[in-house]
């Protein structure tokens, strides 16, 4: 998958779930509940024990777009690709992670916040993760897009369902949502009904703007 293909996929799906769980099994169950609610782009973070196993199981479902998050090292990129993940996301800008992703021919979304970080990422990436997005809000994203109009932004960190429309109108390709969309407590308790309902709320918010 190229960066442009991922950009199109995310723009079509609208919401990228940032999934953290105490086990691979809980991550898989949570991802399936989110998909039932309409959120089908899933970022399994490497804070999940045996994250690669969860990615491998979910990647067999062709209706899902599965990648990995909190990717901090090149060897983690290798594990993601070996498991069938289609993209990698990092909270920071790391040349070695970008090199490893490029070597595998998969897109990487580095975490950026300042104009300097965006400028470093722009020559190498067609998409970046604006993180933590809540520090600047949609107005900050709109301001960043002025000097970097060709770059795709996925704001993550503090995103809520009620704010989805504001982020998309500010120019986001999609939004990344973690704690508000898939609360850790619900994941650990196996509360699939709550996760499904949260996903529906996000999917509906995206549909109102798309």
C-alpha cells in the first residue's frame, strides 16, 4: 500500500481507532466490536502485549484496514509487516522507523506538532499524525495546512465524537481516536456493547460531514 492509497482509504473511512488493551485477545475483541459499529480502520498499538498476534488475526479480515501504532523502533516495523499490517504510526518523528517502513514499501505516519517537525516529515511522507492534536485544536491544523497544503494530517490525541466535524472542516484527512472511542476500561471489561455504541457515534459524526 502506498501513502496515497492509505490516504484515500482513511479519507473514505474517516475514523482511525487507536486501540490499547491488556492482551492481544482483548484487542481483537475490541476491534471487532468497533467494526460492528462502523469504525473499520484500526491502529493496534505496540503497548498491547503481543501486538503482532492481534494484528495478524485482524489482518485476515479484508473489510478492515489494520496497522500498528506507537511504533518506536525499526524492528517493530518488521514485526508489523510480518503480521500483515498495512501501515505504521508513531507518536514522534524517527528516521529509522521511516527507513524501515520505506524498505518494506508501506506508509508510515510520524507524529508531528510544530511547523519544524512538519517540514522534516513532508519530503518523506504524504500523511502525518498531528499529536497531541488537542493542544492546538482545529484552528491550529488549519493554520498548518496553509504552508503545507499537499500534506495529509490525521489529528490524534484528545479527539472526541462531537469534534469530528470541526477537524474535518479544518482539513483533516481523517481523525485518530483513542480513549474517547475505545476506553481502556471497556476493553478490559469486554464491554463490546459500549464499544459498538461509541463506534456508531463516531461513524455517524463522520457521515454528517462526509
